[in-house]
């Protein structure tokens, strides 16, 4: 998977007046929307954006004060902007009309807007992830990307789709154009409910990385449970045991993944110089190790330092974070590339 730096830009409005900020903001969004500040007072407007253009898709993280969005299709008959917009509102939301259908979006929810159709919405102050996808890239799952679609808390797949879109946004500057398009294909597959096994290896690798993140989140929330088992993890994440084992292969297996997460949490607790009261044995039990001796051996094998020495260094004010090699395992991009390498090696 070749890695080439995508084109990135930041729209920073610090120090500008509301009028100046809004003029820049309107120029940024004009190809997609007409905008007006809520109440019409531009003097109080604030906003900003981080934009990444990779391959044929554009992804942006934006934040702004309350405003109204609209699109009159007759005014936007531009073939260069034949796109579908997928938006995740990380905070705030909007309500309005999508070609005659009412829509209301709350924090944590995802919506679809088709730029070939009209809409009018009013948004509160917000931060969101906005993904612009060319219509040609959406052809395989066009039926799932209908105008005004909302993925809310009541939709079972929303947490996974939200996690995948967030991972794309978090890692966008490090993805090549091909990797970004693969990640978007995986996102569209999730949104369309299609079988991911028939996709391109890059898209399958991107989806595997997001599924693994779901496993990691479940494990992290239950590190103190010594009875956590592959069966309970698979059931909670909606996976078969075989799928769970396959996804954890890049970590050395599910047992290694769980132990790695437990050790990582223990590292953070022991490296916290303010947590002087907790005994090392209590820390080990708190993250799910039944034996303090086993914990000490595993910790030293992972980090090259004993738990006791790490605590002593932390109390001396030394930064030992460079020892925490498992940071790479939390990197969605690294995991995606590992899964891709495995799929290619397996001829899948």
C-alpha cells in the first residue's frame, strides 16, 4: 500500500472579526451550500476547518457557530460537484427539510445529503466530520445513500460506522489517496449493509481495522474483569469466534490483545506521578491480572522495565512514555496496513 501525503489545508480564523470570518467561511462552503448566520448577525460568527483532499474524496473537520444551510439545485448545476455528503455531528446538530422530508440530527448521529437535491437546515453551534464522495464512487451502494438518511442511536450499526468515519478523520493526513478511497469504500459498505468479504483487499483491511477498534473499545471498558473471554468479546461485538480470532491475528491473537490492553492501562496508572496511593498489586488486580507475579513478568517483558522502577521514575519526574511501544497498536492506520499485508499474503 503506497503512502503519499494527501493535500491538506486549515482554515484558521483566530484574530479575525466576525464579518471577516464569515466571508472566509462562506467562500469555503459555497460550492455545496448557501449559508447565513442564525439571526443574520455576522459580527458574532466564529468557525474553522481542517481539510484533507486524498484521491477523489474530500474530508473535513469543521466547527462553527449557529447558522442556516440551504441548497438550490438550479443554482448549482456544476458537474464537478456531483457528490454525496456524509456528515457526523460530533457536537451540536441540525433540523430542517430535505426535498420535502423532515430531518433532525443530534450529536453522535450521521446524515446523508445528496447535492443533486435541495435542502434547508438550521444548525446549532456544532463540530462535525464532513465527507464528500463523488457519486461514481457511491454507485455500488447508492440505495443506502438516499437524501436525508439519518443513522441514529437506534440503528445497530451506527457506533461502528461512527467509529470508522472518526478513524478516517483522525488518520486522514497519513493516508494515501488509495488508502483513503479504500477507507471510504469500507464506510459505504458498512452503510449499505453489504457483505464486506467481496470487496477490495484495501477496503477489507480498512473495515478490519475499524472492527478491531470496536473490540479494543469493549476490552478497554472491561479490563478489570478477569473472567473476560473470547466468547464474551465476540458476542458483545456481534462477531463469530472465527472472525474475532482472525481480526486479532495482527496483535498476536486475542489473548495477546487483551493482555496488551491491560498492560497499557497499568502503564498509564503507574506512570501517573499523582497516583502515589495505589499499590502495584492493586493496580495489577484492577486491570484484570489474577497474579501480581504474572503481571510483573508480563510488564517487564513488554516494556523492559519493572512496574516498581516505572513508578519510581515517574515520582522523580521522568517521562517514560517512549517505553510504551503498544501505542502503535492503537493506530488505525498501522492496523489497516497490517491487515492489508496479511490479506495479500493469504492471496485473499
